[in-house]
């Protein structure tokens, strides 16, 4: 409005309207800001708890534990197998040692107690080790053998005729060495090869 018009209106009795005073600035609501900050911090903390600072930490720990348990089980099994193998080897070595000692004792026992006759012509067959074997004896030796007064032992691949007393001593040292022991009270069917007339032909002996 121009000054002339304003002056005229004032002259007519009009008064100028007062300019509204500006409202004072509203102080910040600190409580509301604190609540907002707490909500934001809580949401951030919840996110960390939910997702974790290092994703995958728990599954990795479980997997590592499982792998350790599996490795321990394998180690225990391997150690047991090794112990069993060593025990079996020791047992075999012990058996071999006992056999060597037994054979040495038998060799000493048979040194002066073998009754094989180089002139014997009668073949006495018997079963030993699942196979039919034979030893040549004289007529008198055959009778004594079938009467249980003599016996046959195996030593170093040979079949030796020995007395009943030597046979008993050999059995005490190494029972597996006894190849033939006749029980005179046993029925005839128990010894099918006792009689020379039932001799097995040489081509059937193996």
C-alpha cells in the first residue's frame, strides 16, 4: 500500500493492525529423542543377537566337534586293530617257538629209540592228517604194532616205529607227532588196515 493511501486511511480514523509477533521456538523434546534412541539401539542389538556378529559360528563349532569325535573313533579303531595284529603275531611266534623246542626234544628222544628195520617188507597202512600213510614192518613188528606194544610217530616227514613207552613220552612232548597208536581192545572195524590182507595198493597211497 502506498504511503498516500495509508495516510488517508489513518486520517479517516483507521488504525494500522499490529503485526503478529512470531511464536517462540518450541524447545526440543529430549524425552522423545531418548526414547527414539533407545528403540534404535534395541533394534540394533536384536539384529546382532538374531544374526550374530559372525554368521555361521554355531554350525561350524558343531561340525568341528563332530569331525574331532570321528577322528578320535578312527584313531581308537586303528590302535585296537594294531594291538590285535601284534597279539596275533606274538601268539604265532610263541607257537613256532614251542614247535621248535618240541621237535628238538623229539629228535633227542628218537635218537636211540627208533625200531625201523631196513629189511622190513610188510606195509602197514594207517590214516594220519586226513591221508593214508604207510610204514614197512616185519611180521613180528606188525603183530606188536597191532597189539599196541609198538606205535608210529612222525618226525621231519618220516614215520618212525617206536615202543609204547617212547610213544607215550613223545605224546607228552608233542601230541601231534603221534601218527598211529593201536588200542588192542578196540573192535577190528576201528583199524581196517591192521591185517596185511587188507593192505591198500601202493598206487592208492598219496
